C-alpha cells in the first residue's frame, strides 16, 4: 500500500508563496509518476503538475512559471513550491501516485487522472486578494 500524506497548506495573501509537502512511500518503487492535483469548490479537479521517477516535470499552463515540483528521495517527500499565488489558486491540493510506467501520461487537459490509484487526504490552500 502506498502512503501519501500532504502538509503545508494554509492562508496567504495574493502574491505570496507556500510550499506543500507530501510524505510518501512511493520511492521504494523503481518506476512511478507523482502528481499534484487541486480542486476548488464547485469546480472540476485539475492536474497541477507531475514528476516521474527520473525527475522529469511537467506543469499545467495555469501554473507554469509559478509552481515548481521537486522530490527528495532520501527524505521520501514530494514538494510543490507555489510562488506568486493568485486567488484562483485557492483549492484543496492533493498528491497522487501512479505506476503506469516510467513516465507520466498527459492528455490535452492535464495528467491522465485514471492512472492515479493512490491519493492523499489533501491540504487546503486559500489565497486572499
């Protein structure tokens, strides 16, 4: 069973920064895809970005240039650094893991959500204007 536990959410003013963490047991596997998703009330879940087992990252257009995904295998932790936050970034943020191969699969709408069998419980990010 893969464990994923998010932390680091909170409230911040527009233009501020937050770093989310996801403690995970995924690093015992050779090939994986880790992703950050978010969901705001009344909106569809949105893929924020992904990182695969060799460190390749990819981001949604809505966060590109502002958000950075990284991982520390030794610390068993996935990170999401969020800068220049906007009120529209307000959402519950989730980390998720997929084992569909050595890379992360994307569609035109974002990461292929059906691949992700393991999810954390989420952490809330609120950005005020």
